[in-house]
C-alpha cells in the first residue's frame, strides 16, 4: 500500500536547523511537496519539487532558509530548514502526486503523510 512516512521534526531554538524526511513506499511519485499548518491557521505550501528534482515552488517566508530536495533512488524527499524562527512552528506535512501537477494546487496532491511537529522556541 502507498505510504508517506515523515521524520525529523522536533524542538529547536531560534536560529537552529532541522532536516525533515519523507519516505515514500508502494509506488514512485511525481510532484512532491511540503505543507505546514500552524495553530489557528490554514495549511500552506512551503516548497514543492518535480520528479527530476527541479524546484517548483518556495514560499517567500522561507526563501533563503529552507531547501527541498529528493533522492529518487531512495524514494525520499527532504526539507532542510535553517535559521529557524518561532513563526516556523507548525505541523509539517509531506504530500505527493502520482502524476505531474501544478504544485500550488493543494487538492491535486493524492497522498499525504501523517505530519511531524516542528517547534521553534525564542
């Protein structure tokens, strides 16, 4: 069965770094992305990547700090988060689609991970 398993979340102080991983199983995926949802806010797209590793989207709030990448030999996508800020605190979700999609269309993603908590203290 298809699964997206996230790991790497945790508690970090402002200015620190975390690396999130999303391991896919059951099939290979085309477009993959990272979303986040903070308390009291709607889910937002953070970054998205195409099947061959091309960056499709980066939110203005994370440009220069976060980098999305993927290793297709491991069927895994990563989110390297540097210079973390308290406003980055959220549950981070991995999302994937079986076919190429417009990355900013949230409903186009077919599969979602369970989410991993990232908490940044000031």
